[in-house]
């Protein structure tokens, strides 16, 4: 199969100006391969990028967003060694410079050269072109082999589940722990499963939407708390021996839940904050942190090769992706798909487009 000259892509000329059109298929640079994309998940950060641009500097416009995708390698560029045409792959969005102190310690999501392309940093779908297209040229070190048992559709959750795995690892969920997960979105729902597979005994999920809390129970949550019905801090404490959970993972990304995370964890507990509320101030209790002797971890995306490990974890039969990926659209209907995701139409949780 020969590669065509042009491809379909969703191009952001600047925040607010987003359209599907034909563009040239990129040539892979040294170290890169060309992938025929098969499916891409829609993420909350895509909507942020579409409407306001990314929170960090370094984006080059026009930009093709999209960072939760799977596909097949069709061409290998110069100086590539690890992939062949025909390989099924899932992407990893953060491409650190590979040189700075953080990159060398595996903390490449916090690369000290973030956004500086001339120093080797690339954040696919955020600062450089990503996966809302039929092809993407990407460094092979940003790809993971997609196991045969995972479909292209299921594999779109690799990026999301890798965030969750990194979060539960940063907050060191141990066997027998009680864990509260705030927010039953795609990250929360995969975090439930990562926590369980690391041996958590009781997992409580808090949220506002009953349809999503139902999915949380389906994928393994032992208890759910609807925050419209009861105070989440009190309710979670009651469910966790009255002292609070050993670990709280915040995934909702709103100021209120970040504050709740610190309030509800037991003294000497651990808090992992994956969600990012963006603008504004988050009131966090220093009293709770200091007098509670708490460990509070920021979790920036999929650090320390969590994506590679999660592709293996996701092959376990108990890891559920079906209840989370609720909607699928053709790529040509991307705008409709994004609306369905944004407005949570028909209980939409994760929405994917297929190419
Ligand atoms: Zn995402
Ligand atoms: Zn770096």
C-alpha cells in the first residue's frame, strides 16, 4: 500500500478556528516513523486547546491536535530501529528533550525544555502535530507496541490509563489500602482499575453524575458517593473506618475537589492530583498538609514510562475499556463527536473517532 500525498486532518489555525481539511502527509524525520491512524480519543484538554490554546507555551500553529490514538506503522524514517511497517502502535504524547536532568530521570513530562522544539522537545497534539488526522509522523520513542488483544478502539485509552497508573504509582497505592478517587471521568474510571490491580482493598469514587458512578461500580469501585446527595469529605471518611482513605486520587480537575482531596485523606496519607483546574486559585488547607504530615503529589500526565506498562496491564481480562468508551464517530464527524463529549450526550464518557 503506497502512502498518498495528502491526508484528512483537523487543523487548528489559531484557538477558535478549527476545521477538517486536506493537508500534505508529513515526511518522517530522522528517528520518526509514519503511522496510519485508526482511532483517536477525545480528551478534555483537546477542547481547551481548540477554544483557548494550551496552558503551557510552545504551540506552533497551524496545529493538528489529538493525543490519544492508535494505528499502524506504514513507513520508517532514517535512524529508526524499533518498529516495522505493519506494527500496531499506541502513542505517548510527551516527547521530552531527552537531555535535561528531568528527562534523564524519567520525569520527561516535566521536561526543563518544554515547548522548545529546537532543543528536542515535542508534545504531540499540544505543541506539535498529533492524531486528528489519517497520518502522523512521530518519534519511535513516543510509540508503544499495541498488544494483539487490544483493539485500535480500546487502545485509545492507553494515554488516559497511563495517567491513572502514573498517579496511583506516585501516590504509592499499596496492597490493602483504602483509596478514594474523586471524579468518575475516563481518568477516574481507569484509576479505579489501576488501584485495584495494585491491590487496593476498598475503592470509593465520588462524582456528580449517577450514570458515571454506575460505570465506576461496573469497573470495580466498591462504593460511590454522589456529591449532590451527601458531603463527600464526611461520606468518604465514614466509608473508610472514620479516619479517611490511605490515598486520595483527584481526577476531576476542579478547585473544589482538589481542596476536598487534602481534607479527606487520613493523617499521614497520600494525595495524587492528576486533574488540573487551570485558571483561578485552589484553596488548600496548609493545616491539613502540615498537621496531617501528608504527602501531596502533582501528577503530570504519563511520566516514567507508565504508558508502556499500562499497555501490558490493559491486556488483563479484568481491565475494562468497554464501559468507558461509550461513543464512536467517524473522523469526518469530529465536530459532532466533540459536542457529544463536551455536553455528555447520552451518558457519554469517552468518545472516540475512527479513521
Ligand atoms: Zn488526554
Ligand atoms: Zn527534557
